[in-house]
C-alpha cells in the first residue's frame, strides 16, 4: 500500500485532477443535457414497460435502435466532422457553416429515408404502425441528435441544456398521460417522440441562426470526405455489434425476445451519460497527459486503467443488484436477471472500449480503431450464430459482450505499445 501511494505521488495524479476541474466544469451543461436525455428515455421506457405488452415494448425498442443508428450514421458524415472542421475554418466560420447546413440537410433526409425503408423491410410493423409515423420518428431523432452536436461545437451548452429540459418534460408528460388514460400504443409514441424532437431541433436552429446554402456543396463534401472516410466505416462495422444482432433476434425469436433484451438492458442505460461525457472532455485530458513531460505515462496509464475497470465493474454490479427488487415494483413485470447480468458485463467492456478508443484517436492511431472494429464485428457475428441454436435470446448479449471484449483487449494492447514510445507531440 505504501508503494502504491508513493507511485501516485510520483506521477502527481492529484495535480492532474485539479487542472482538469476547469475543463470538466466548462462542459457541465453538455454532460447535463445528455444525462437529462438519458434520464428521460429511462422514465419513458419504465412507463412503456408498465403500460405495454412486452412484444410492443420490443417493437418500440427496436425502432429506437434503428433511429439511433440513423443518427450515428449521419453524425459520422456531418455532425462529428463539423466538430473537427470548425477550428480549421475559424476565419470563414459563417460561410463554412451555411455550406455545412446544406450538406447536412441533404444527408439527414437521405439517411432517414434509407433507414425508414430498411425498417419496413426487416421489422414486421407495416400492419400495426403504417408508413407515416416511422419516417417522422427516424427523421426527428436523427435531426435532433445532429443539431445538438452542432450546438455543442458552437458553445451553446447552456441553451441546449434548457431546450433539452423542455423537450424531456413534454415527452415524459405526454407518455404518462397516454399511458394512464389507456390510449398509448407504438404509433402514438412515435408521433409524440417525433414532434418533440422536431420542436427541439427548430428551437436550436433559431438559436444558431440556421441558414443553408447549396452553392458550395462540392467544397464542403470534399472537406468532410477526408474525415468521414475513417469515421463512417467504423460506424458501419459497429452496427453489427448491437443493431444487427437485435434485428437478427427479432427475425429469429420474435418481438417478445427483443422486448426481453431491451428490458434487461434498461438499468444500464443510466451509464449512457458517462459514456457520452467522455466525448466532451476525455480527448483534451489525454492530449494534456501526452504533452506533460512531468508525467510518467508508463506508470499513470496502467493505474488509471485499473481504476476505471474496478469502478465500472462496481457500478454495473450495483445496478444489476438494484434492478432485481426495484424493476418489478416500477414496471409490474419480472426482471430477466440472467440477461441483465450478461448486459452488465457487456457494458463494462463497452466503457473500457470507449476509453481505449478515445486514447487511440487522440494519439492519431485511427487505423487501430478501424482494425479493432473489424475484430469486434467478427466476434459479434461468430458468437451469435455459434450460440443461437442452444442459447436462444441469451446469444444476443453474449455476442455484444464478446465484440466489446475483443475490441477492449485490442485497444489495451495498442495503448501498451504506445506508452513505450516517445512522448506524443502536436
């Protein structure tokens, strides 16, 4: 124990934490907005579990995964790249942003329509929901997540937080009213979610003084292609880790199985703000760590890794234990504890993978990220198809866990190689 504290003092860990406080406070509103969004989704999911049959809850969960995939796909082409390009075009920011808005509008529309069409092809919902509500929902979810990234890049953290507060209050209130009045179904839920998302997007667009131009599309597309050619393949491969597995479960075992999976994973959605907050402050913290000559990376990085692993395991285990008595009381349904335990392991591996990905991206090792995405996709599909015949729906969380475990191990290996190299320079 004495040796451990001596090592902590030698790498000046506490000084590193103190210097990070201002940075963490600076993004507090963005992290709070994400936490609020996750909390609203959690409350909505609890209400839906209480008022809907498990098959309809599975339908809703699957449609939400598809909408979130559309948002992630679009962000890899436009939203995330906007964050990278804004500093580069600081002197002509307004010109670039208007051209970006034109490209973004086209991208959001095309991707939303493609994902909506894929939904009708893979999910048996045409008879119960129809063709109207799903495109509105997918477009709204894609738009609001994309415009939130743009607002963050423009340092509109506080306004984004309060708009998200209003959005979640209206959404939760509408779902609660429909549920207790006995009129709730997936069709109305999609419309409510779509309308609130479009309203929040409109408010953010007014705040950003949104204006689109289409005469520089070739220029802005050429600029974005340089970054998107790395981001988009990783998103496509990552699609197989979660989304494709859940689509396969719905096709093979039905929407009841999808409902059980979404219900089992529900307690761990509270970890989403933690994962999202890493996007805001972790790259800068890693950059400072890499450029601080007074820090011995070979000592600090393993220590932080062990702390992150133990902390994540403790939190995931606690959530799993709390869910078992609390879940039936909130939802009037039994909690699938065996599926939940596997999702707890999957989320531990997911967070460790996220940490390693941020580190490797910051030190310009994007090829390693791409390679480990391939490994993850192979692990996910091989595990699912190898176990589905005798494990049933349990094969889905097992496949997700296997994918993120493989990627996390590969990331740890690459970081271990990196810390043995000379200090990273800008």
